[in-house]
């Protein structure tokens, strides 16, 4: 059944009771809404449950809406598990005597919903028998979902903008809220005044003055290497490809020429065998033209000192 057909069927079941049928918003989730008198609340719920065409056998939820001076609207949503359609039943309860009949005997699952509605809105459900506190502590005073209930957050600090969606005349929308301790733009330091607020240029400011900017050294141009600070006298580096001259050893001749000057390196003189100083220099290898470290070249027969033959007659004399 469509929402319109469900609403007309409920009105026909309650005749001659004056019931008003309508359709709620929600497009594809729209529901048939039927407003019934307060005295016929329980009868409307029973008729919707027991009718074969409606068969609204599942209680979804029950709550209320605070309508201020007009009282409270008690709203009940029923659903048909078989036919897959729903119904919103609604009745008006006066604010002075907020009492409505309980439907626990028709839907036992309504006990929890009626206890919550009684606790949050202060509506009594006649016939319930056990309207104990459900969500709030026993010492709590008042009904939090009533619109005249004062919220503690509104007492502690001013509320930004309108208090409720319907109280737009209290303020023209909500102002942007900044974190605690953060000043508004233009209220900290000697920054330029925003255009339109107090003109252009500098203006008076409150609070802590702006922090002075630190002086930083200029950054070098791309490709330019900054000069290093001088720390003592350091020798200048030689140019690429130039080899610095080594200091001459004590007792040696002139310093060696730098590499690349084209002068031949003189070969050191090798003392002959038997000369003084040969034994002392024998342990120190010396490179010459014959080969590195005095070794013979490939294919060359090594030579040594001449062999001393014994003199004739020396053996007889001994």
C-alpha cells in the first residue's frame, strides 16, 4: 500500500472519530501520518495492529516533540513486517497535564520508549505502572529535552549565534568560533588593518605587540659559493694540476723540480762493490736505469763482483 492508502485506511477504521491523514517528507522514505485525538490514542494503535489490510504488527519507536505553548506531540511509528509499509500515529498532549494512555498492553516493547519519554519530557503514561528513571541519575532534576530546560553550557559561556534553529531573530547566524586564547585577525601586534574594518594602514592594537623580525644574512645567488670565515693563517691551495715542491732532505742536493717541467730525474750513483759505504747502502734499495730497485731487465744476465782467485803458493805457505 502507498502512504496515501495507509492513511485513508486508518481514518476509515477510526470513523466517526475525527482523524487527519497526511504524508511525511522523505521522498522514498515517506510515511503515512495520522493525527488522532488524545482520548482515542490507544484505540488507534489497536486498530492499526489488528486490521488485516494494514497488519502493522511491529513497534519501531515512540517519542515526543516539544511544541512549547501548544503542548507535546507524542509520535509512534509502526511497521508491517509482511506488507512492508509504515505508519506514524500522532496525538497532542497539553502542557499543563501531560498524560497519555500507555500502549504496553498492546506492544510490550513500548515499555522502554515510554520510560525514556517520561524521563526526558515529563509525560506520564497512564497504565504503564513502572516509570522508573532509565538514563539519568535519580537525583537529576528537570527534563532535558524540554525547550525551557537551561543547558549548563549556555550558562558557562555565551552561545555563538542563534540558540535554536527557530530563533533566527536572536542572531544573524553563527559566528566563526576561534580556539580559546587565539586573538582575532588584526588584534595582535602592529599588522595592517584589514580593508573595510578600520581603513588601511596602521591602527591601535590591544594585547601583546608583534614579535620583531630577526635579521638573517642575505642568501647567495644560485651557483655562487659563500666565502668561509677566516680562522688563522692557512696556506693557499695550489692550482689544479700543480704539484707543490717538497722540502729537501738534510744533506741532499737541490729540490726536485715540479711535475710537468720536462726535466729528467738524475739516476742516483750506485757505489761499486768494495768501496767504502757500499755495505751501509746495500740494505737500502735504489732505483736506477737498469730496472726498479737494481733488478736486471728481462733477458739480461745478472752480474756480480769479480771473483777473487787465491794466489799461487798461498796454500803451501799455510
